[in-house]
C-alpha cells in the first residue's frame, strides 16, 4: 500500500507531469471522446483537461504549460494556474499522473 501512495506527486509549477507507463491518453473512435486508459480503469476527461494532458510530456513543466495556455486563450495567468494545478493534482491523486524525474526508463 505504501508503495502505491509514494508514486503520487505534489503538483507545483516546477513539476514535469507525465502519464505513468500503465496509462495511455487515447481517442476512442467508437465514443468519439478522449479517454485515459489504465488497467481496469477508464477516465473520460473534458476537452480542456485533454488539452492540458496533451502538454504533459515529461519535458515541459507546469509553469510552461500555464504560460502556453494563457497566451493561447489570452486569459489571466493566475486563474489558469490555479485551475491547471488543481486539475493535475486531482489526476495525480487518482494515479493518472506521475513526475517525470521519478521515472526510471
């Protein structure tokens, strides 16, 4: 049990989140929606969450993602930052995200 909990990350603007090896972001042709597939679990994120998840490449940090989204939508950076960090933290708490630097390839 402790090992499963230790993989959860605390998301900050310095984090470089990425989907863990067991999870895949994929477009479901049948349902015409994006889903995260994990063993015995499926999550259907909304359009905004999908856009953020597509930026989770393990290279880019959360700060860069926020800056990119703020520029794209001409929106207030602080509002986007609050929403993005909260969404990523929720996904991390559910085991759908991990920290790139913690991965061993």
